[in-house]
């Protein structure tokens, strides 16, 4: 973007306010206040989350600054003011659930204030106060939000109006990743044919097209016919190339059980030891790690891919031993 689409100004800059910067500003504005910060940097150690939450609960700090992790499920009766900065940032992510996630976060964050005998106040900073997700969160009107959101989901055939399947490919070779995702497209198109109850989106490079030396591609399929989606998925798995590094098909979205939320992940090669027929073997498999907490995630299809990798590596090791 070289100019503002509304006023035409060429003076456009990136926007981002990290928790460390906010902490500095808070300490400068309120020098007498004791401040705690809760983010991925301060909670990386063992029981890091609980240590900070317990300190705040025990009145060892007056202000708690944090990311989304501080808004869910915490009960601090003496908290009377909650401030939410850049509340509309999540509205602009490339995800059909962006409005839902924004509404959910705002309602949960607002719920942290006034939980005791003192009334609470919530201040929301946003560039889109007119958006229905923010307005519904402000009035705590779930029905208003649902009515607007479900209309968009039905119009665009997104869940729960239909099923969404995402095919994700990652490989160290860009050419190989490109070939695999377009092989998947051709396979899907063969099955789809003239059917009008399914929509293909992509394939295209992932929004983060390269991470950890892995090239990434995506393709989405939307349909109300679950059996059709499963048939496409299973056929692609059978046809995909083997013997080279490639991630498996991912159906629906990735959920981190540690963060207890949908999140992005990074694929990494790891080594595991297994005893087969009283012999110790070391196998290299692909694992998915949450980009938020670093925990290992269970991605649909990845276990199937790794089992095939282990079988192939075991067969080669057995042949070498036998020779």
C-alpha cells in the first residue's frame, strides 16, 4: 500500500505496540505504581504464568500488562479498570473467524473488571468503533453479534454454514512444495468436476510464505458435503509424493491444548528413539510446535505422515542390518 485508500496520503507507517513499550509508558506515566508484565518473554520459565498471576493476586503489583493470555478466566476482585489497546487489530487477520475472535476477546477482557464489590470500567481504543464486533462487545450484546456474524457465514459458506478443509504443505524445497500443492489442486479438481456444492480457494503461498527454512503453501475447500471433503483429502494423501520432506494434510484448524486457543505453528524435524524387536532405533519425524507457547501440537494428518516415515526408515535400517 503506497497511499491511504481514504484520504490519499502517502505517509503510511507500520503499527505495532509491544508489551515492553507499553510497560515503559505506564511506568513513566505512573512512577509510583508497581507494574507486572505477562507475555511470552516473562512466562517462558517453569510455572511462569502462575508466578505472575499469584503475585498480582497477592497485591504485589497495581497494574498488570499483558497479551491475550491475561484476559481469560482470571478472577481478581479488586480490578476496577481494564484498558484494551488496538482492539481492532484482530479484525484484519486473514481468517474468517476474525470478527468472532475480536468479540470474544473484548467480552472476556471486559469481564476482568468489576468482579468484586467495586464497580468496573473498561476503556477500548479502536480505529473502527462502528464495527459490529466492537459495538456488540461494548454493549455486551451476544444476540446482536450472532445475528450479524451468522449472516456473513451463511452468505460466504463458512462454518458453521459449511465445512472448511485446509490443505497445508511445507517443504525445504520451494519447487517440491509448489509441485505438491498443485498436485493436490489437480486431484481435487478431478473429483470436484462439475459439482456446484464445493468451492476451492487457492492454492497460494501461505501468508508467512517461508518459516524456519520451510516454504509453505495453502489451499482451502468449502462444502456442506463432509463425505466429499473426506474423499478429496484421502485421495490426495494416497497420491502425494513420498520419501521427501512434506507436511501432511490439515483438516479444519490447528488448536494448541497448552494455549487453549487456535494458533499458528512451526514444523520442525526431531529425533525419537523406539525399541523394535529388542533393538533400539532412532527415527527422524516432523513435529508441529506452537508459535505462542512452544508446546508440541497434534496436527490432523501429521501422525499418519510420520508413521509412513518411520516405516520407511525402519525398512531401510533393517535392509542395512540384513546386508
